[in-house]
C-alpha cells in the first residue's frame, strides 16, 4: 500500500471516485489520506508528513547517518577538525610517549636543536603551552587520556543510538530512537 497524499482538511471529492480515502489520527489531529490500497496507519501518515513518504529503511539509513554526523559534531567540540590535524595529534602523542619514557631529567637536558630533531611536533609547543619538553609531553598525555574517556562515551552513545534506530519497527519508533540519543555535554 502506498499513501498517495495526505490532507489536513477533508478532501472535497467523493469517496467513490476511485481514490480510497481514510481518516487517520496522527499527532493529535485528524488527516485524510489517499492510498492505492488498504487503510493506512498513523505511522504511514507520519512517514508522509515528516519524511516525504520514503521507505522505513531509507529513514533508518538517514537517521543512522545523522547520528554519525552528530557524533562528529560532538567530537569537534573538543578537538580541531581536519585530517592533517588528526595526523598532528597522532604524531604529538607518539612523541609525547617517547619523551615521557626518557624521564623528565633526560628530556629536559636536551638542547633545543636535539628536541627539534627528535620531537619536532612536540617541540613546537615548548614555550607556548608549557616551559619544557617534558611538561609538553605530560600535557599531551593528559589531554589524550581525557579525550580517550570522552571518546569512549561518544562512541558508545553513537553505536547505541544506531542500534536503537535499526531495531525500531515504525517511523515514530525510529524518530523516537534518534531523539533519545543523549550526547555528552562540555
């Protein structure tokens, strides 16, 4: 059955003109739906009103993709966007681990030239974010640990939201599953 049209007011054509029409309640109001078959449900009417009549599978796919985009939007509240920046974060983290493993005294005994040669990305922060290369490493590692915990929450929320959308069996259920996603806030 396909809903051909949904009207907010009762249509002015007779019901016997070959286009079946049904009065359907949705969202606290009555609608009149034209179909090419049996009586539609409130969910069928909701699909037309809210999603332009696309299939339930398409609605699920669209809202699952929206959950992915929402997750990225939440991540970007905490990190700088871009593939190059992601590579910078990875490099800085690897360099911070290496500096931390050296120990504070050994790391801070390095000359500026040695720091630039061995840890160029991390050394860019010396004198800007902290005074020493070891302190820069500690800062990067602390930020990484903080974001890793937040990333866990974002990823768990994303996956649970997508699972809820996938398992919903009605348009209203899919929408409710999407709206129930509770992202972490800063």
